[in-house]
C-alpha cells in the first residue's frame, strides 16, 4: 500500500487513481488477503432492516451512482414537491388568481409554522412562523431581544458559531455600541454551561448559540445554557438550522425564549427555502422586531397610516408570504412529520455510529480523525471527517460522484440525512475515501 505522502500530489490534490483492488462485498484485500471486519453485505443488511427505508424512494435520487452525503446542507427533492407546486401554480395562481390570498395564502406562514412547531420543535401553536431567510429571522429576533434589554450592552456567543449569526451580531453591536463577549471553546465540541456562566454578567442582554455546531455536530445543552441566561436576566436565542428534522427539540419545555432555523437541510424544503422563527408566548407582547412591513401590522388590508404591531407571532412577519416556496417547504416538513422525529433520531444515531466505525477501521490509519463527538447523545446527524488535505480530498470526492462539503480548515462534513441516506451510501462513500488515500 502506498504511503499517504505518495497519495498527495505536489499541488495538494489527492494522488493517483491507482488503488489497491478490494472485494467490497467480502472486504478481502486481494493484495494482502486481509479481510475487514465490516463488509458491504453488512451495510445491505442494515438497509433492509431499516424501518425508514421506504422514505428513500419518496425522494428524487440522481442516477449514475451518485452518493449524496450533503443532506445537512441541502436536502434531496421530495417526489411530491414538483406536483404540489405545479398544482398551486396552475390552479390556485392560474385560476383563482388574487382570490388565493383570501383562500389560504395569507395564513401559510403561521399554518406551516404550527405544523412544524408542534410536531418537530416542541412548540405549542401560535409561536412559530415560516418566513424570510434565516439571516433575516435571526436579525429580527436578536434586534428585538436587545431592544427589550435597553439597560444592558453585552452579547454572549462563541467564535465558532455559524457565520451568518456572528455577522448579524457584529452589525448590531456596531450600530448600537454593544460589546460581544466571544467564547473560545473546543472546536470539536462547543461552549459548555460552565463557560457560558463565566461569560455572562449583569450587563448581558442576549445569549445566543447554535444548538448543533455546524462543523462538528456537537449538541449544546440548550436547557442549561438558557437557564444560565435567565439567571443573569438575559434572553436566549438559539439557531436550530442543524437541529430541526434531525434531533428532538423541546422549545417550550426547555424554556427557550427565541429560536430560528432553516427548512432546506433536514426538512428538505428546497434551495433558499424560507426559514422559521419561534417566539415564546410570554414574550410576544413585549418584543418588537425592527423590520416593519405591511403583513406584520394589525389588519394589514386596512392600509391604515402608522404601524401598529399585529397580535401574537404575526407581529414578527414583514412582507408578502412566498407562496410557492412555502408550498415546497410544506411538502418536506410533512414527510419528516410522517416519519416521526423519534425514528429519524434513531436512524441518525445508527448512521453516524456506522460512519465513525468505518472511519476508525479504514481511515484513521491513513491520517484521518473524527472531529465529532463520539457520544451519540452529544452528536447531531453529520460526522466531521478531519484530514490535513481535506479541501483537496473533498474536491476529488465530488469529482468522483461522492458529494460532501468542506469546512475550513480541515473538515469534510458527512451529512447523513436519515430519510434519504442509506447505510450502503455511507459504506460506498467512505470506501472511496479509503481508495483515494491508499
């Protein structure tokens, strides 16, 4: 077997395509006669025993042997989405025209929000709306939280939080003369409650993190960190973009104040699908979001002078609902609800455990490491594969039809979306990594 140095070209690209011949069904290396402990037959058996296996065929699956391990960035297209959107276009838009606004379109943000909230976010009705992008939703809620604590000038977050969240916070801090307290934590995990407790003070207005770290998939302790924020008199805002549809979320039970998240990852809502926002019932009368639009006003069709915020979660809306995008998002959300978050989480744990086992057996000896928590209770639904030449390796994998994504400086994310990822996909994808490094 060639050394890893032989497998990396001078320009940083992963090396030659000539690899050791291996019978993947039995795991036998024809050159050495050694057999792996895990074979492809094992992966096939796992797929056959998978209670969610029927959902795979309810999504559009590209041919030509494509292995898709990026569902944590963009979920696959549900087969029903095109027909559902076409029906809205041809019948509701084409025939009903503007009458559609009084026949259900106006209510789409809150109707879909209630379905999503009650089934997947642990939120009672009237607290979730689907509208705008994640960045806009995050800006609205962060600005509203800071305005609700005018005597405080501090925001607490971490240096490895998702970039859009950090950038929004930086813009708010610049505009309002606020201080950001940056927590530097282990990049393979994230801020623990003790670090948060050390960072908050009587000047803290807002504490905000991603529940599942976008690089490592580490699950932060949302309940304990929120309690710490409350004990200091601050509000807590959580980004659920890598949580919704992948792990159980209990916003009401955990005392969460505010939350946002996208619908195009594990919820399969489509590229650029609208995000959701959550505002706890008790805060809806006191928080004022900064983007005042006609749809967030009380009685929007009155077109009256002056802005008077609407009731409840509708006060967090701004502009006209994107009907086609909400329709597509609804199909993906309903599939996840049908499967059940308990079954989804069980398969997610199985997939990620399987991937880590293969990485340990095949890839650690070739210079790789696992950059995600090994305790399944602390791990979301993707696995961070660490390699010093991860950028080049990602490019070679994608060129070979194994779709992954790269995150600086050295992480290949393996997004294992439980409704669409099979155990054979994990086996075949990591077998290709092994071939490239061998």
